[in-house]
C-alpha cells in the first residue's frame, strides 16, 4: 500500500504552485514529503514555460518542520539521510532557474522556517509567525540556522536559535526574513501579482540573474564585482538583452525568445 501524496503541483501559464497538503499533521517536512518536493522541482527545472514557483500550504499552519517521529529511535545513518535530504531540497529551491516565492498563511517553524528563508521571496499573513524552537526539545536547529542566518544576520538569528521564541510576521519583515506582510484575504492576490510581474521578464534573464545572485552574495566585494562584470557582459550578448534594450529605445514591448 502506497501513501497518499502530501504535495500537489498545479500550473497556470508561467506560474506553478507547490502546495503542502497534509494540514492534519501541520504539514511536516517528512522524508517522503521532501522527496516529493525534490521530484517536483526537478521536473519544473526542465519546464521552460514556467517562470515562477509558488510554495504554499493548506490549513492553519504553513509547516511545523520535520516529522519528529522520524528522528526518534533511528540509526546515525538514518539521521544523516534525513538531514541530507532536507539540504538537497533547500539547494534545489535555489538552483532551479525559476523564482520561488513562499506564500505563508500561518506558523513556519524549524525546517518550515528554513524553507521560508530559503525561498527567493516570501510574503506572509499578519497572523503568521516564525521560530526555530529546536533548542527547547534538545535538538538545536542547526540546518535551519544556515538559511535563517543568511537572511537576517548573526545577532537576530542567534536570538531566534538560542531562545526558540516566536517572531511575528511584522518583525520578520523588518528583519528581512520575509518581504511583505498582508492580510489573509490578500495573500493569494499579492503573491500572484508579484509572480505575474516577474513572469513578464525574459526567462533567460531571470535564470541568469538568480544564478548570479547566489554565486556572488557570499563573495568578497572585489571578487563579486569581477565575477559579475563577466556575467553582465555575457548577458548583454544574449538575444533577449539586445531585444530588450532595443525595445526600450524604440518605446515598444520586447518579444522574448529565451536566447
């Protein structure tokens, strides 16, 4: 007997939506669920017709993090496989060419908070909150720390990690963990508005830009400028860049070819 899928995939034009669909268990990032997400991301990576991926969830909780039942009474190799799969999933989010937006409708905890921090953009409702509470149960949120500390900096990340305290949506926006806070009735429309705006750009340009961002963000400034100067020069030679600049000068809408 096979288990039911816990992640659904829907596509509407250039926008795909991945939905965590296990609300009765607070949408845990179980080993199986993370495998489903990875499989969907691998498929989407090859779909040139999709430019934006929205990650959302059913029910009152975005994600409570790992399925803790998968952590108890396991071998060391079992534990390694679990966290290696989590790392693989997070890496896929940032390596696919599409922009990934988290639409957060409720609490995002531990690995759920890591998921939000890993997405390229994130919008949350006013009632959402974020926490890395592993310290309270003897399991420090070390892998969530990687994404969270890169999003909000050392002192704020350590405050979350050492205390396990909840961070409100508005504070999360101030800290840079998410981009915007909206009322619950505006979440879908605002995320779709952002997605549609991004989808108007050249798919090739978006791919170049996303990869370039993650390639340079942790480099020393001089090295980052040297690397990005070459990226921008190569980008300028692409047909879409030549078309975009020409269209701007001619005051017309560009026609992207993806080349």
